[in-house]
C-alpha cells in the first residue's frame, strides 16, 4: 500500500468510493463531495487531500488542513484531520492508520503543535481508530440543527443587511472579540475574511449579513451552502431521531411543524459561519433573518457547533432543534504543548 497526494483526475473515483462509505453506527449519513470532490477542502487556506492506493486502485482517502490558532493563550500552528474513508473491502487492513501516519509526518514537517478532529457521537469505529493512534477525547461539543419550517419575527433593533467590502475590517474585529478567549481560535482579518469568501465553493459575499445600528456593527452571521459542495443523504435514523419524528407527526395535527428527514432522503442544509455578536439578542435577530431566507430557498436545516452549555443555545426561541454530539479529539505533536480546560472554538467549516 502506498500514500500520495490526490490529484484532480482522481475526482470521479473518489466520489464513487466515498458513496460506498457512509458514516455512523446508528445515525448513518452518506456524504459525497460533488461536483468537485476537493471543494470541501478548499474552505481552508492550507489543505492537503491524500489517497491510499494499491495496484493503481484507490483504497482510501483522508484530508487535513493547517492554520494558526491559540492554545492555552499562546499562538501555534494546529492541524485538522477530516474526511477519512476506506473502501469496504479493505477495512481492517490498516489503510486509515497509514493515512494518519502520513498526515502526522506532514504536520511534523510543517511545525504543527497539535492535531484535532471531530467524531460524531455514535461513530464507534472512528473513536476506536483514533484512540488507538494516540488521540484523546478532549471535549464533547454539540452540533445544533435547527429545523426551517416557518417565518420568524425579526426584532426592530438595528438593520440587517448584506455585508459590503468596507464592512470587513470592523466585522473581523467583532469576530475576534467574540472568540478571542477560546482555545483553537485563530485571529482573522479583513483580508483573511475576504479570502475565505472568495476561495470557498458554496460561499459568496452576500451569504454574510450584518446587524448595524447607527453605523456600529452589532453582529454578523454567514452561511455555507452545503448543497453546492456535497450531497448529504440520511441512511438510517437513530432512536433519538425516530422518537422526534413520531412526536413531530403527532404535533402536526395541532400546529405547523417541520418534517423530520426520513431514510434515503437527501438533505438541504446550511452551516453557519462566521458567527459574531455583541449580545445574544443580536445573534437571535440575525438567526431569524437567515431562517426566513432559508425558508424561501427550501432549506431544511441550518447547523452550527459550540460548547454544550454555550450561551448561544439559549437564544433559539421558536426553533425546533435536533442536537448531535460531536467528540473533539486532540493529539499533541510537539513536546511541551498542552491544551487547558478553557472553552474551545470550532469553526463551522470543520463539520
């Protein structure tokens, strides 16, 4: 078995293999990067996609990204590992372990201090794999899914409008102020924010809105349209989703309710990023605005990720939600680097 960097001509083979590798144990989801397999990774400024191959046949793939972030108050280079999958007939042969070793060697050659990754709550094979490679579960976060099914009222405080290029400096300052005390957060700038918008498939300048009052930016909220970079299909619902589906079907007899996705249904979803706010009311105003915009475009759910007890979760009046736990795993690469028990920041693009 050999490892190499993926090439554009691998696109179709990688999509075909990915379609055979759904994620999860009870809650099972198929995610296929399409039409550009590499579009998912292009959200990162510095990324690599690797493939494992044998006899010119691709047997697995994994991706990684490097960025700057604060760990225990000090700046480091950190690595993120994502989108591992292995051909079903090659599982148990060490393909994922070899891909991880290749990524870790790449990180070490680029002075990365630690590596992190996210594992969905009941993906037991992935947990066992990465724990066996030296990763430790650092924190359990929540990916909150909000059902889009009715129009929400928007408060009268301030004006919600699309961001313009001249708004990028104060908006980036507000993003930094919102998350600066969080581990794994890397400071942004007007230039970095513009580059993210320009390079990311499924993201445009008008996907980012701000709340302004008397010339002051009070909040910003953007969305990454997953439909333009991946096809997400629900293969099986876990018990939590089954029970919720039953309760929602009953409640629909009395008031408007959303549809709970059913097996083999393709999902239309947005991921919220970036998020910044002066107070929770600002976030709620922006969220309600994007809800109404999503409703007009037939979007079924919008998602964001945060700490399980974050104040953001208290500002969702009127929404019906489905929470999925996301385990944050961390592996230290450089000696002397340790992550404390501070709140952590995970960007929506990591989902």
